[in-house]
């Protein structure tokens, strides 16, 4: 549909067209829930969506990407997008659209030239626990889409096996959250709408330890890390309260209040990232990253 | 000025008053530079500003807070603010203002009931290096106020001795940046408008090693951490490329492009936070936190 040198014939230019309004409905939660679809915007997110799409189809699964809209300029600048969409197994048609049309489809002032309509990618909790996970992050009552996306991205970087969102958390399919994941939403299994107590019970039954990230926690993350390193170096150490190298589910709470009392009570231990300066605490994204990397480091050293 | 039970006589209620407009000018960079003042909003920031203010006065320094505006409701809810402002050594008058007035003074839709006009708190580079620092964070060409504030807060939590911003970075006195620091702007020395090459040269001359945070760096942060732990446990280890327990200046780059080539070239080493999953990278705030905590942990273990 894109030809060298001149714009293709079928370019969508009317921002008020039915199809455009239809895509734009996915900016809102009710529109997403109705169709079980969401939007991935910008070259990075769309590239990862297309990668997940072709991997999923190759494995006999269902399509991740349903439709792709892009400007001519974007496809020229990122030819790999067109290539990824056009491979025989992928069967995706790229619709050329104007900047105005893309802008009308999304909630961004400056769309980055490409939007993919994607099917929901979340999986059931059972599927995650059946895969013998070593590291899981669960977000409880997290409200800010940027924070949710940042933690998902950090969990991906730390090599976590899954991220779970409680039912009272922000919708990870919110366009702001999707953007903040920088493509990580398509990298690892995500469970949505989960009940904290059920997740904790299921994790414990599957042999996964449960740690609550809590600024006032009785265990110090840096001490746990030192104990873990000491074990790796065959040092005699007193007695370890929790071995970070063991399979672990981390619970992270709301950005303002942290975890609720009853959520903390469900965990095996409450663990604090030590604060060495005068700051009252770390913010959610940075605290979660430090916790997840501590586990990742210990698990990789051990295993 | 606040009396129990009824609103005080002198409450400011006109959002168009000259004094209100005068304060509102500090929302913009030119207004801030002209008066060398900025705004701290909300109970947490103002509490830390008042603490810094009284400590500074007690040490014979100049005032940090110049004026304080608050709603009656806020002072009732946070009586410690009124108390901190009213101690004999502090000499601050709290002006009661309506929500509308506070809203007109700031750029927030829902002001949190209290605003302090503060004098610039940044210090010269020489003062930082003369204090024998062990851990410094420098942000080079960081553009987003939220990111700048998040890294400052993380540096404070990690017990860093100072944070330095390059001249091309976002203004840390921007209200969004101040909010993201969550009070940390008043906790540790901040240097503004610095030249990266000059800072690196001065740091090296002061015996401080320089590490560039770089996703493609030749050193792996987790290996450096393991080497540091091994030294602490008196293990025989091959040869260490850099001892994290040594005094260190970390360079962090722009959120989209990272550090520029010439900035990386200035550092002793380029260090990557390892990515164990499929994520392309961590975002600036989370990467900086992992790096700073790695140094903090090593230095505390050693010291």
C-alpha cells in the first residue's frame, strides 16, 4: 500500500471518519473493555507489538495486532515496521493515514506517526503460576498510569516472569500506561484485575515467597542482599531471614499510601529499601526497581 | 494570625491582588531568575523548606523561606507548619489565603493549601568538592522536570553528598521538578548550570572517580557490585575494573538519547545496568536509582 516516491491512493485524511472515531473509542476504558482492544502508539511500542504478534501467530496463537495506521513519513523513517507488518505469516494491512487522523485516533498532542489497534494481551493467574516463576511483581491499588508503566518496564528489565495488577489498580491498557511501558507490555505475561489475597495464597501454594515492599518494613533490603552475596561466597552467616535467591512475589502498594495493612499482613515479610539520606522514601517506580533488581541479582548469582 | 474557631481578619481572598500576581511570576523561569526565588508547594515540601530555613538561620546563614501562604484548613490539618514558622528564631509571618488565591499563585489545579516563597538554595561546585564527597550525581541535559526531581529524591535517599545539573538541563526550581523532589531539594547541596567537562576535571582532581551510566557501557553494574561484596568478604577476586566503594561521581544523560559521546568520553568508565529481560533499557529515574544505591551499598559496607 505504500509506494516509493508518492503518497498512496487510499490515505485516510478525514479525522471525522467513522473508522477514526471507532479507533479513538479505545482511548477510553469503556471502549477498551467493550472490544477487548487497546492502542499502542509510536514506533517503539508498535515494533514490540508486531514482534509479539508474529511470535504469537507462529506459535499457533491468536493475533496481537488487529490493525495498523501510520503516516508515510513514519514508514519511511522506520521501514522495519512496514517489513514486520508485511511478512507472509503476519497478514497485516498497513493503512496510511494523515497526522491529523492519527491525532484524532489517540490522546497525544503529537502522535509519533503510527498507531496499532491491539487485542488484550493479559493472561490468567493460573498460567503464570504453572510456569514455575522465579520473580513476579504485583501492583496493589497503583493509581498513576505512568507509575504502572514504569514498574512494568522495570520488571521486564529485571527479567521478571510476570506482572500482576490488583483489581483496584489503574488500567495498564490506558494509553499513558502503555507509553510508559516502552514496549514491555508485549514482553512478559501480565495478569489484570487480581485479588491480592488470592494471588498470595496461590503463590505460596506454588512455593513462591511473598515480600511486601514497605518503607517501615522489619527487613532491610541491603542486608538481605549482603546475606545473599555471602552465601554465594560460602561465608558463614548468622541466620538469614529470607533468601532473595528463592522464587519471590513482590507486592508494591499505592504511590501515596503504600500497601494497606491487610496487604502487608499477607506477605511472609515486609522489606524496606533503606534510606541513607534525609528523604522520607523513594517513589514507587524507583523503590520497585531496586527491589526487583535485588532479587534478579541474587537469583542469577545463585542459579 | 490564625485564631481558633474563626477565619483571621487579614485573609487574602483576591486572586488578582498585586501580591498574588507577584508570587505567581515565580511559576515562570524568567520570574525566578530575576528574583532568585522559587515556589515550594504542599505540606511536605514546605515542611522541609521550613526545616532547612531554621537550620540555616541557626548556623548563621541566610533565610531559605521568604514568605508563607496557607489556607486556614491546611494550618489546622498540619499544625506543625504554623509551629515551625512561628518559632522565635524563624521570624516568619504566615499569611492566610483562600484556595483561589493559592491556586492563582501556583500552576497546580488543586494546590495543597500551602505555598512558600523560597530563596535559591544552590551552591557553588567548589563548596561541594571541598566537603570531601563520596557520592555525587550529575544530570546532563535532562529535560523532564519530573525526571530531574525523581533523580534528586533518589540521590537523597541513597545518601548522596550532592546533585549537579548541567547548564542545558531543566531548571530544578521549576514547580513540577520541585514537587517531584518531595522535599529533597532542601536536603542536600545542589549545583546548577555546571559544565560537564569542568565538573569531571574538578572531581578527578579531588580524587573522585567518574562513572558514566550507559546502557551500552563496557562494565556491568552487577559484576561491580559482586566484586565489591567479594572484597568485603575477603575473597580472592581476579582484578577489579572499578571499586564501587571509592568516591564516585555518576553522570546520567538525557532521557531519550542518554549521555552524549563526548560526555561518556570524559568518564573513567561507562557502566551498564544489566537488562535481564527483553526491555531495551530502564528509564532515567530507575536506572539512576539502581546506580546510586549500588555505590551507596558498597560504600557503607566498606566504611
